[in-house]
C-alpha cells in the first residue's frame, strides 16, 4: 500500500509540475496581449454560452457522425472525473468510495456507459482518419495543413485511460474492493472468492472485465488492481502533460475562450473601434496589428485554442475557390508566431517579427471577404475576421500597403462619398422611375413620415441596384408606408473602408452620417443594403449613433404578414434564395426574406445545398467587390453554379452587392433564361 501511494503521488507531482509550469507560461503569454474591453458577459451570459457551446456541443453536432463522437468523448471526460477521484482515493484505501454517491448504482452505470461510449467514439475517429488519410494531403480536405500525426497519440492515450480504468475496476470486483459492490460481498473477498452477483448489474462493462480476470485468482488480481490503478494515474497525468504541449490544448482552453467570446455571436459589428482622434495620436501609437504584441489577450487566447479541425477552412469561400487564405492555417501561423515570440512578449527583449509579409502572405490577408463563415462554424468561438481586419488596419494606416485598385476605392469614398466616385448629385436619379413622390429630406424629417429610407451607394448609383430600390419603394408605397430619403445628404456608410482596414476614413464618414441623421431627427431607418444595415445598426452606436434599423426584407415580411402587402398571382416559377452574408450570417435574418417569397402564390422555393448559416458568399464583401480577383476561381461563379444547379428560374437575394455579383456570373455562364432579382422585384412581378 505504501509503495503505490509513493509511486502514485510521485507521478502526480512530477507530471503536475511539468503541466502546471506550461499552463502558467501560457497564461502569462496570453495575458501579455493588449486590453480587450467588453469581454465580461456576466454570469447569465457566460453560463448560457458554456451550456450551449461546451456542454451542448452545438456547433460540433452539426457534423453528425464526428460531432456525436466528440460529444460522447467530451462528456466521457466530464463524467469520468469521478473515476479519477476514485483512483486517487484507492491509492490510500482499497475500499474507498466517494461520499454520498460512491456506492450508487446510477453512478456506476454512468461511469461504465461513458467508458464504453468513449471507446466506441475512438473507434469512429480511427475509422474516419483511416478513410480520410489519403485525402488529407489534398486541398479539399478540411485537415489539409493540420498537424495530424499527434492525433494518433491522442487517440492512443485516451484509449489507455479507459482500458486501464476498466482493467483495475475489473480486478477490484474480483478482489472485493469495487466501490459499487454490496456490503455482503466482503465475505467472498475474505475467502478469496468471486461473487459476480454481489456487484450492481449496472456496472456492466466492469463486470465483463471481471469475468475475464476471475480465472487468474485473487492474488494475481490484487497485483493487477495495483498495477492498473497506477497505470491509470500515470496515463492520465501523462496525457495532461501531452495536452499542455499539443494542439489538444483546446480541451482546457475552449471553455475559457467560449466564456469570453462575444455574445450572442462574434459577427455583425467588429469588436474594436479604435480612437482615431489625431489629438491623441503619438509616435508610439499603433493602429491595427503589425506584430503579435498588437493583438488583444482575447485574440491570443483564440490562437492558443485552435483545434485545427478545419471546419472554418472547409466553408471559406476564398479557400474553396483556390485562394491562399485558409482561416485555420492563418490562426495556426499566428499561434506559432506567438509561441516563437514568447521571450519578446514576456521580457520585452529582442524585436517582434512583422506579421505581413513575414508570417502572413499579403494574398492571404486580402483574399478574405469577411463573410463570417469561419466564425460561424468554429466550435471554440475563434474570431478570425477581427484578427484579419486588425492586420489590414496596420497595413493600410501604418504602412500604406494595400491592393492597387483599392486606392481608387478609398479616394472615391473620401472625395465623392461613394465607392464609384459618381458624387452626391446623382443620388436621386432613380426617383425618375417612380410614378409617385418620395420626400427628399431638407431639414427635419416630417412628422408624418415613418421611415427614413437609407438607399445606399449601390442602390442609388448602380443600374442593377437601382432596380432593387425602385421595386422596394413601390412595394412600400403600395402598402401605405410613409418614407423619405436623404438624397444628396446621404453618403457611403463607410463599410468598404472599414473592411479594407481604413478605420480613419470609416470613422470620419460615420461621424458625418451620424451628424446628418441626428440633424434630421432620424428615428427609424430602413436599409436595403445589408452592409449599410449592419454598419448603421451594429457599428454606429460605438460612435454615438443609435437608431432603430431594419432591413427591407424584414419590413416587407411584416407588411405581408399583416396583410398590408398582398402578392398577386401573376408569377409562376421556381426561385432559389441566396443568403447575403451580412444579412443572414452576420445578423440572423434568414426567415423573413423566405417568408416574403413564400407569400407569392405561384412561386416554388428550392434551396441551394449551402444556405442559411452555411450560405456561400457572393464574393463582394470585405471590399472585395472593388478588387481584382486574379487567383483561383471567381467566388461569384462558384456560388452561381450552385444556384443554377437547382434548376430555378430566378436567383433571388436581398442585397445589391449580391445582385451585381450573381448577375455578372449568370451572364458569364450564358444563362439568359435565368434572372437575378431582389425579393421586392419578385413580389412586384407577381402583381
């Protein structure tokens, strides 16, 4: 007994020291990051996140087979914490059991059930890895670029934890020291016998192992009990050390990262709104992230938490069309740089390595459409988009490095107030297509006007975008909704500049727009562009602009549901709806546009394979609409091919950017029989 206590404690102390030192080092490294405000979700918010994302494994369960296997593995670890307590108790007393619950048959069943469930899950993981092994070297695999060799060691160590557990429990049953044996079983042990009937039948797996070990006799099983008990402790502690130095660090980091993630999701508005007041700028001021030390502690926690599962990579529109950007590999690269820069981060000695182009290739950085698919799919709540925007901010504001064609975009926005440089005088030309008057605000918004219609640059200045705006305006007028527009007073919301990384230009434009909106007394704003909608709703509040903002899809759905707008019977056909990233994934407006289409009597809806949360980007976001796409396949072609594959007559959407990109791709495909229409245009056709 004394020997196994000494051995067990020695293993624990040595491995505990090694792992503890590593975790303390990681803690210091992560805490060396910049402040991350607004990360306290409160008890209720944190508890909800832990229950849904960690305990409930919400995102992982979307991937049915591997997700279910991971669910049982995770819960197996949680439940089997009881067996760790029992193991350490057994070091000191062979008859140890956890007070109050330690002899309960339900506990015995749960421990055995999850032991078996974990072994089955490991078998599933093994089969998946064997089947996918040849494909792992191919770009199409979500494991491309991951460090997969250590995964086999992980599976082996987890299996050894369960195997040694069941073996020492089986030996305990034979020797009569199993916590879940009834009291009278001691008589069997005293005479060296074995009474399987004395063990609760709910410990089904342990009983099976006991049956195998029983022929070896009491003496041998007493030795096996001690050997496998110490083996179980050794494997557990060895696994702890291994985890602290491997990508499986997420076992401990994920609950922490989820606790500090943005609620309800890390999409919509960006996390940081830097102070761009030039009066506060010094020679030491850094905008964005040029080196690893410029990231916040939450972003560093993100880097350390990555599981390399590749779910983000598998849905990324850039990666899926042959671009060099993989959200997973980007986070892995930043993590490796963080570890390599540890001495600099912790002591300040040496010099930090420039992230771009040394660590992150410029083509990687500028391929992102900021669609948010990576954030949506990440099971541990990593915020890829914010890290990318931070690096873009540094490149644009500190180094003046960005794609050449983006320079024209920024100049047009700064000088003319729109990405095309057409000027404010043309913002009311679309009104000529209407047969009714739309008030153009001059002074305060009239009291009898319910909504200020934020038309947006694409809606006012692009020919195809104008068609969307005109139809929407006619539908609002038909439903009796009173609205007005700003006309020449309206300017770009600033979204392209912000997603490009020009935070200064964004804030200048946003502040000017907020001043205009406040001056006219704007209260309720309806926007047709999801980018304007997202910016005014989610990002203007940080700069003092607080308004009630809805998208025209939401308003149309309300009008249809309330009977104020009744679609006609003059349209029959099949429509597939494309979810705009900034309307759907970023702001969770999925049902409303589909509800508008469903109200058209002769219309049949068909869904693309990738829709709603998994909707594929059109390629315009992140200011990519104004940049050349010379690498790989065009994103809009990839999406349009999927839409055409549904056999639909109409590809519908609720975003002028998406309309332009999809219409270009349809024309490039030579499919003149397929139209790209906004949902308001579909309703108007039915009339």
